[in-house]
C-alpha cells in the first residue's frame, strides 16, 4: 500500500503547475454551466482550444509517427463530435431580457473532466514509459482516444451555434 501511495505522490509531485491551473479552470467553468447561463460561443471555445493545443503539441513534438497519429486523431474527433451531438440534442435554450440563455447541465463538466483525466492519464503513461512515443500501436491509440475526447466538446458548441443563429434570426 505504501508503494502505491509513493507512486501516486510521485505522479502528483511531477505534474507541472500549469496542469493544476487548467484543472481549476475546468472545474470552475463546468460548475458555472450546471446552472442556466448566457450562451457564449467564445467561452464555449476556450476548453476545446486548450485541449486541442495540448494534444497537438504532444503529437507533433513527441510522437514518432505524427502524420499517422493525426489521421486517427481527426477521424476520432469527428466520431466524438457525432457522439456529443447526440448527447446535446436535448439541450435547450430560451430568451430572457433579450439574451440567449442555455439551460444548465452537468454534461459539460463531465466532458471537461473526462478530457482532463484521459489526457492526464495518457501523459502519465508516456512519462513513465517514453518508449511508447515510438510504438505505432500506442501512437494510434493515443490519436483515437485524444481525438474522440476532444470531439466531445464540439457537439455542444454546434448546438449553441445553431441556437444562436436561430436567436439572431428572430
């Protein structure tokens, strides 16, 4: 048991500070979306932007087969988008005081924390076993998992964009 705790503390101690800042931002943003709030495309794009940059930086600068990995990343991103589109189909909006409001939901928080946890675990695995950067199977796995989880953001963004478009028409 002590060895497991040492291992966990070692991982936590070697995690860069900025990763904890990203986690705090995710939790704050996700908690704010549990309640009804104004629909904002700009704020909706912040988290996907962070995860896309974080993932692409790792892909391009560290993996042995970035082109292959990017192909799987993009394909999985599209699948993640389609899946999240289905998850967000029932998301509803209403107008209050001339402003488009999205109903609160825990789904964005779950998606953000899932993204963080998946990326964190993948990067811990890579830190422990850097040889995986050169193994094609792991390159493909990383591309699929990273792309899919990032794609989960875009169904909600698309739903917000279409609601915003309808709001502006009226």
